[in-house]
C-alpha cells in the first residue's frame, strides 16, 4: 500500500496528506552576485557577469488555510477599492463646499458681507 506523502501546512503547522493540500509557489529575491570568470584553458575570454537571483519558494498550504489566504487577498483588494472611493468622495465634497463658503466669506466676498451689516443696521433703526 502506498503511503501518501504528508507535509506541514506553513500556515497552521498541522500535518496533512499532500492530496489535501496546495503547493503555493512564490518568487523572492535572494540576492545578487558580481563575478569575473576566466577561462583558464585558453586565457582569452574573461567574462564579467552580473546577475540577480530570485529563489522559487514553495510552500504547502492546507485547503482551509489556502481558502483563508484567498479570502484575505480578496478583502484587502476590496478595502483598497473602498479607500480610493472614500478619497474620491472627499475630494469632490471639498470642491463642492468651496462655493457656498466663499459666498459668506468677508475676505473673498466683501460686498455681500457689507450688505448683511447694512441690513442689520436697518433693522436696528
Ligand atoms: Zn493550514
């Protein structure tokens, strides 16, 4: 009887058979190297090489943790959307408010301010 390979889930650290898990692979930069390679046999070709290494990282994640991860990704994308919508509404709201404020602002609209003072004087007399 074949034994099914097991792995520990990187999220919840429980051990599951790999048939009930998902292999999640991601690439991460592990560094870079500069090197000079000389072909000693011919002594003619000297190569300067520069390369950056990105390491493939594979993690076994059980189905329930994978589902949670996907859900979190979806939620953070949704939060990003909501934040950008709120930001947009705030900007629109500030632009909308500029006009009525100016109307009663004595600095930007002195004529109207004087008018209202005159009206008050009239009412008192
Ligand atoms: Zn798990």
